[in-house]
C-alpha cells in the first residue's frame, strides 16, 4: 500500500509499505494492505511503519528504526485517511 506523511512544512515520506500503526485517539491501530476505508484523528505518539523505505536526506533525521525493525516517527497530533490502498497522514 502507499503511504504519504505530510507536515505543514513538507512532505516527509512517500513510500510503498507493508503496514502502518498509528496512535488513534481511541488507541493504537494498524492498517495492512487493502484495509477498509477509514478517517481518524491521531493523538501524540509514534507512527510505526513496516517496509523497505528510502528517505530523502531532509526527512531521514525525523525517523528512527526501532528494535523490531520498524521505522517510527513521533507526532503531536494529526489526521489520517485510508482509501483505495493509500494512507495519507497529515501530521503536526
């Protein structure tokens, strides 16, 4: 599935990924390929991404690799939309 993470300043990531876990306001949830359409508000926490990702030099410093091999990005809040196998995260 495709993942885009966009901040007010820049597009942080555009990549093909296996899964994305996000900090929803009602708890963390994960999306896999062909997940049902969803719109959700996100709270402070980690976005966890599983996939072989290439980062731009500008955005790589924002992401960390966790012990389980997933990439993580800390966000303060945001909005997520999943539709047609594409996840868009508008993150603060």
